């Protein structure tokens, strides 16, 4: 005997079953969505905490790097520095002798840091990779020497700051007396021959003069050019 499809009780039973199944499906879907939301929220919070922690670490590190970089730059250009002739006037020759080891001995506070020191466009010292570190810049004068040779017969004036000069009298030069600022510094009645090193003293320029004959003078002339000392430190 076939079931009566028009039985209202059977139809109600089937409807209740479908409703229960739909509710169960919706409940499972809602639970899955909740789980996914919690996973996403946890990931976002974790990422946010990592960014904040990184920002705090960077904020803590940068002042320390700046103190180290600033202190090192100030010491390198100070009047007491072995790399300067006076405050903010750097001796290019001395600066080229810099090494990381020498810096560590003279300035222990930079040990175990990555650093770079540049003078103008030239890198003097580089240790590690300080890219991303803190940079401090100082405007300085770069002092360097150039050798100058002139005829003493031109009554040359040697600028102040030069400490030594070499006077050369060629054989047969017939020079007997050389004066500096009207004081006799070389004299030979029978004639001077050869090279003579003289010390230049006093703050004033030195004017040379020869009584007769020929001679040349060679001295180191100091030149200064503005440039930038750049110190980068990554601690």
C-alpha cells in the first residue's frame, strides 16, 4: 500500500527535518566563519605587535647610534685630534691613515659597531655594512700640501705656515749670500753650491733675496678646500 502523500502529518515531519538540516548547516557555516575570523584577527594582532615592537626597538636604537656618530665626528674634527691642524681643519694625509683598529683604540665606544667614514666623496674607513644606520655630517676644511719651486732671484715670499724650505744653488750659480727678511741665512764668499734646508720660524711670511747669482727655493704650500666629513654608524 503506497503512503498517502497528502497526509499533513508526514509533510510537517519532512519540513521539520529540512529545517533542522538547514539550521545545522547554517550553524556549521557560522562556526567555520567564526574560526576563520579568529585566525585572521590573531594574525593581524600578531603582525601589529611585531611592527610596534620593531618600531620601539628602532626608536631605542636610533638615539644611541646618533650619540655614537655625533661623538665620533666631534672628536675627529676637534682641535685636540691628531687628524686636524686646528679645529675643523682636517689634515688629509693624517686622515688617510685611519683604520678601524686605530679608531677602536682611540675611541672604545665605537667597538662592535658597523661604521663608515667619508671625506667628501672618498671613503676613508668602512667596517661591516652600516647602510640604514645613523649619519652625522660636519662641514670642514681639508688641508693639503703642494710643493712649490721658485727662483730666489724673483724675491719670492714664502707664506706663513710653511716650516721648511730647501734652497738649491747649482754649480757655477755664483751665489754667495741668501737673505730671509733681510737677515743673512746663507753665506759663502767663495760661492754657494748644493742644497740647503732652512727652518722657517715666526708667524710672518718669509721673503727671500739673493745678492747675486742664481738659486731656487722649494717649499710646501698649504691649501684648504671646504668639504664634508660624513660619519655613519649602525649599532
